[in-house]
C-alpha cells in the first residue's frame, strides 16, 4: 500500500464516530460508548488492501466491531478485551445466520428450564440485588443458569471467575447479550446523562421487582429485535476457512506468537478518566462479578482507570517530547491534586499505552499495519495532544507513519462536566485516524 495524499484518504475513510445511521445491524445489539462505525473498519480494510489470508487483530476489541467486519469481509480475526462482558458481546456478533432457525426453539427451552428451578438463592452474594429485589434477581439468575445448562454445560459456574471464555460459543454469547439487553431495559430509570455511569437505588423500596412473565416477555422481545439485524455477509468465499478467536486478555500481554498478525485496527481507551468497568456494572453483575473485590480488581487493570495503583511508573524517554511536556504542565498546574492524583493518573495511562504498543510491535509481522483511532483531550486548559503522543511513541518503535486523518468531534465527555467551562470555552475534540506500518 502506498502513502496517499490527504484528499485521497478523506475520500476513502469515513468518520469512525458512531451515529444513528451507523448504529444498524449487529452494531445495534449493544451500545458501547467507545465504539466506532463498522463502515469505518470496512473502509480501513479496503484501504490497506491486505492479502486474502491476512489475520486482523484488535487488542482493545470492545463490542467487537473490528472482528465482526474483518470476518464478514473474509479475513481471519482475533480480538481481545480484559472485560468479559465485552468479550461475550463481541462473540455474539460472530453468530452464524445458519443457526437462526434454532434460536426460537433454544429460547423456549431456556425459559422452560429457568422456570423449573423455582426461586432459589444464588450461592454467593447476589450482585443483581443492587438494583433488583431478591425474587427478581433470582429470576434473572435462573435465566443465566438455564443458558449455561442449555448452551454451555450442565455444571453451573460463575462466568466472571473464568479466566478463559473459549467454552462460550457465539450462540451462547448471542443469548447472553439478549439477557444483557433485557436487564438494561429494566434499569433505564437508573441510567444517568453520563453514558458510562449507572446509579444505585437510594432505598430498598426503590429497587425494581419485575415479575417472571415481564422478564420472559422482555427477553423474547430482545431476541426478536436482534434477529432482525441478522443478515448473511455478501461476497464471502465459503470455500476458504475463516478463523476467528475472541478471548479475555490484556493489551499489554497478548497471547500470540511473535510476528503472527498482519494488521491491527483498534481504538485505545481515551485519556479522559472514563470508567469502562463501571459502565458495564449491570452486565458484570449478571456474570457473577463481586462488587466488593472483583470489580475493583478489574478497574485497576484497565487502561485509563480513575483508580490509583500502588506502584506509580516513571516517565520514559520513549514516550516522546510532547508527552513529557504535557506531564510537566500537569505537575506544575495550580489546581487541586494536579501534582498528586492527576499526574499519577496520566503516568499510569501513558505507561500502559506504551507497554501495549510494544506488544503490538512484537506480534505484528514485518511490514504489518497498525491503524489506531485516537482522540485528544484537555487537562483543565492544558491540551493533551494524544495523536501526536501516539505518533512519537510509534516512531520510537521504528514504525513509519503513513497517514493521519482528523475529524472534529462536537460532543465529548467533557461536555457533561460543567466545571470544565472554567478553564476553556469549548468541549470539542479531534479524533484522529493514525495509520502506521512496521518497518522490517
């Protein structure tokens, strides 16, 4: 692939930002704040002009847009995410339309099995009781238990405790995603204007108590809605064996062999203190995640987490001059906690990102491509030029920057924060598509 001028690139790559027109098909199954458009991934894959046997990977796979589109276009695809909720959603998007006729029979079997259990307490502290009364929480748990019995195996296990999710098929993931959607519909009253946060009831009386019939009716509705989005991919050579793997793993410890991937397409976590674990708290509860211990551990391991780790990394020269200048500005800022909490937060973020880029360098084949969607941000009035920082980090690894395409973003998380207006008039941001190539 030759480097193209900006005008050519603008004609070939659509805006990665999700919008109502791009939130169609399987993209409508689960709203993920940090997701990007399937059309954008399709454009990137066409632009890169990869060989038909290429393997495409996303180390921050999220809701699985990269892996879904890559598979639909005939490429083998691998996706990793540290959050098991997102692994399941991404697996659901790999569901084969050949299995569609069996969906309603499976649903009927799941509902019958769930009803046969009766109301029995969860073996652990039931995390769903944050929002639901014990009886309603038990109905949801019975559905989840029935899904395991019908679609995974007879022995019930707490899925959150599973280090590997390989035993969850795309069919099982499809039903789990429908259950996620069902729970979300009942929890609408607790969703805030911040798309990454969900409230808890103030009192026991505020907890929800939907009946079994209401919950069963809702999951049927969700299954039918998801089925409407199922379409057979076009122009796929079915004689070719297309492999895909979606698993639970961290971006700084990718379980792949050296130089085994031809292209990475991804959007790293934003540097805006978005709590991606809290954003999926209801779904994590369905998987049996303990809100006392497991959730804290997950948050601590996610890039961009607002939680603080005990060991604070030191600035590395490989992070580049722009990163060092930004960190100096944060440390020197007069606002409260700049030199303590906020400096440590940014050090954690840049350290995790750079370690992840080193891993991508390791698994990329010679002349492999890495396409990243990166958004800038601000600390108070100090500009965090993340696209430039990523570029300088990539250059320290010896990558060539082939192209950069910028898109203006009007609505950001900063727009939800009224206090940000004290430091700057606007909350706009620039989302950049960075295209790198590994040097042999």
